[in-house]
């Protein structure tokens, strides 16, 4: 029987990755985490794909970890499974393609983490984002490194200490999402944004992501020096040189008329 918990649709230059258990609010089971990691590794190697969109089937983005699976696991097993989650975390955070979360409903726990790992996020009005782990006695721990890079510490603390989800408008105010759209339109809005992004030079996007990712953790003056060096490298790329040659040829042709 085919496993349909994760759907991957490639429509160059976009890949859409859909969490597909709507009746369960698209939970992250251990099997899904491994399946998603493998799918993203495959997409990363596909030069035709420039932007990856994450979304959920139905009216939820993701309700978080699959509690039925957590209940079965021993503490040692849970630690082992969480290593796979950390692998997915690092993969998305350092992903070579641009990533967009199209948040079509509640994004909780690991679902909210995926939003935080993504480069961009578009939320529908009905969407909520939250970290309810503290309410059942689990530390919202591994999300903190990402949140400290996305929002103010006090706002983060309130979310983590209360476990209370915030609505889309508040998520926008805090900088967790780029924009809020009508219900049912997040995927269309994310696709429109992805196509706009994909019009740019693909190597330029990759270099820009590299600078954003690396400079985030660097001292300011060192980040400037690093950014300078990456800019020089990007200018040496054959596709950039071809664009310059094409521009000069067109300009010269106009002069000769």
C-alpha cells in the first residue's frame, strides 16, 4: 500500500511538499520525519527546482508531533527519534533552495517549528502558531535557537512559557510570517511569490541564502567581510558573466543603429 502521508509535487521551478493526514491535523510521526528528510534531499539535488513550498492538507498546517507515537516510545527511543527531527531541522534551516511555509491553519509544536525554519511564511487569517509543549510538561527547547533569530526574546518567552498560540495578525506583527491572506489562498499566494523569486538568477539566490545563513551567527565586521567575498565569487559565476556579455552586446547594437 502506498504511503500518502507526505505528497511531493514538482512543478518546475517549484516543489510543493504537503503534509497529508488531514483527519489527524497532519502530525509529524517518526516515519513522516524520515520520509520528509529523504524527499527534501531528493529535491535539493534537482536543479530545476528553485523554491520549495510547505503546506498541510485540509484546514490545518500541522498539529505537531504524533502523540500516539510518543506514548508508545520509551525515553531512550524518543531521544533517538528526536535525532531524526534535528536532522530535518538542520536540513531545512540550511537548505540550498528558498523555502516558503503556506500556513493554511493551526501550526503547532513541530508544525510551528517548520514555519520558523522556513525562509518565508504566508499565513491565512484562520492560522495560529504556537508551542503548547509546556502544557504537558515537555520543554520547548530545540525551537529556541531559531526563534531567537526571528523575534524578540520577551515575545518568545511569552509564547513558550504560556503555551498559548497566537493568531495570524499577531504572528505578522512579531515577524514570524511575511503576510496574512484570506482563508484558502495561502498556497496560491505562496506560489505567486515563489514564481517571482524564481525569475531571479538561481545562483544569485543560492549565494544570498548562504550569506543570510552564515552571517546570522557572525560578528558584524566579519559578516561584512564574508558578504564581500561571496559577492565577488557570485560575480565570477559563468551565468553572471553571460548576462553581462548579453547586456553589453544589446547596448552596443543600439549604438550602431
